[in-house]
C-alpha cells in the first residue's frame, strides 16, 4: 500500500504491532511506515503529515551523503579496512591470490593483474575472511550480555542492509562491507541483530533493550551512516 505526500511516496506495511513507526531509508530516502493491522489509511496519512519536516530533513541528509567512486582496482587506489585507508599495490606472481596489509599499503597478489573481475573477487573474498575471523568472539560477547544464543552467522554482499536476523532459526547475516568500516560499526550491527532475538520489531522495547545493552549505539549508528556509501546503492 502506498500514498503520496506531495511528491513524496510513502510505503505502508501493516503488521501485528501496537504503534506506528516511520523510517527513511538510504540511499535515496525512501519513506516507510509500519502500522498496526487494523489502522485506517487516513490515520496513517495524518501521522506522516505531522512528520513531514523530519522526513524532508532525513532525505536531504541521505542524498548529500558522500559516495565512493566506482572501484577500478588500480595501483594507489584507496581501499579501507576497519576504517583505515590503504593504497592498493598490485603484484603479479604465479601463486594463489593473497592480500597483505603493510604500513599504509594493501598489497594484492594475483597471477594476472589485468583482470578487474578477478581483482574484485580476490578482495571480496579477503574482506569476507576478515569478518569471519572477528565475528565469532563478538557474537559470543553479546550472547553473554543479552542472554541469547545465535544459531549460525553468514557473511555476504547485501545491497539493502548492513545486517539481518532470522529469529526462528536464530541466524544472523552480515554485510561483507562492514570489514571496511570502523570496528565499532560492526559491533553495533552485531548487537542490533542479536537484539532482534529478543524483540523482532524496531519498537520502543527494541530501543529500550539497545539503550540498556549498548548505551552509545546511536553514536555508532551515526558514525556508520556518516561514512561514504559504497558505489552501489545500499545502506542500513
């Protein structure tokens, strides 16, 4: 279901919830209202109208957010690991692909440095491995803090989210690109997804739980949202 506020389209999703929840999503500021199942559209529209100034402010902020240029995987191109900038250095060698961080350089070794898809695939695989190494102790830490248990975790490229949670099987998924952001951003997303094992919705209880377990979560969310978005259009 959808309605218009002037030139702004508002998507409505009705759920088994008690309160209205308004959100504005990156990268372009798509507006979404989650509403109780039996609430009529006029009530939802009036609620959205009262939030119009906030909606426009959020959309402006998102559209002005810096974007990375497309990665070309050339020598001295900037790449990021845990928020730190490295300059790419390509090395051709008859050996399996590998990546090494040395001082301010990210050294990418390949059999052929001519293939952009192979360079991208090698770096994507390396970023996945960085996450796979650091996520298990983070999950263990937050399982203990929150009194929950994760089934499995998965690391993958995600176009629309930084993370997701399936409360039934208790699985969480994390975006590979979190390995490019400051470590606090990853920890915030891990804590966020584990909170969904206690509360599925982004409601008042969810916020109360986040406040109790990670009082600085808003600071980390702001940090993540203020960093340049990847060239492809996605965000959390």
